[in-house]
C-alpha cells in the first residue's frame, strides 16, 4: 500500500468522526438546549411553545380563555428537520428586535433558541424579518411564514401563527 492511500484513509476516518460528533452530523439528541417561542395579539389567540426536558409544552390562549397545555415529544428526525429549516431560512442572522412600524394592536412574537453552535433571541411587534434578516414591515414575510411552518411541523401540525 502506498503512503498516500494510508494518509487519505486516515483523513477520511478523522473527518467521519468529526461529522458524527458535530452539531450538523448524526446526533443522539438533536433538540436545542433552549427553545421557547410565542406569537399572538392582545385581543386574539396567542400560541406558546417551550422545551422542557425532551418535551415541548404547547399552550393556546384566546383572550382570557386558556386551553390546557399539550405535551409533544418530537422525534430526532423532526428535530433534525427543524434545525435544517432554521438554517435554510437563515434565522441566525435575524436581529434582536423588530419594532412596531406604527400599527395599533396586531401581532407580537418572540423566539429564544439555543444550540451548542448557534443561538437566537429575537422579538417583533407587527414587524417580521425578511430573507436577509431585515425588518419586512406589517405584512408577514415569506421567511417568517416558513419559520412558523417549521414550528407547526415540529408540533405535529398543531396551530402556531
């Protein structure tokens, strides 16, 4: 055997080990360390999801009425897909605050998510990030719609908008 083959084989073994143990590679627990998200308005329905252990606690409040929380335990596959979705829509470049552009009432949202390699803590008031992370204004942007769709998928189809 040539020394080039042995060196290349050794490099492949090292790279394979790195991928298997990296946040983007295979994981035994693909869930973030922290995940909490809310969306809703003063007079309308408010949705909330929070990671507690390996379970998501999902809550809905419609004005003063609050429904009993539901528990959802996503699979590793669902968590991996959720992370891929976050990466694809580039949430990691979102700003901390998307202030109200002058509308009354409306929708407020927040997200706090932490992985070992990435974190995001952001909030908005009638303002939503676009693909570049810039404020998109009063209309829900395509990027923000993809974000809420990723949460709904993680929740097994429960409402979050």
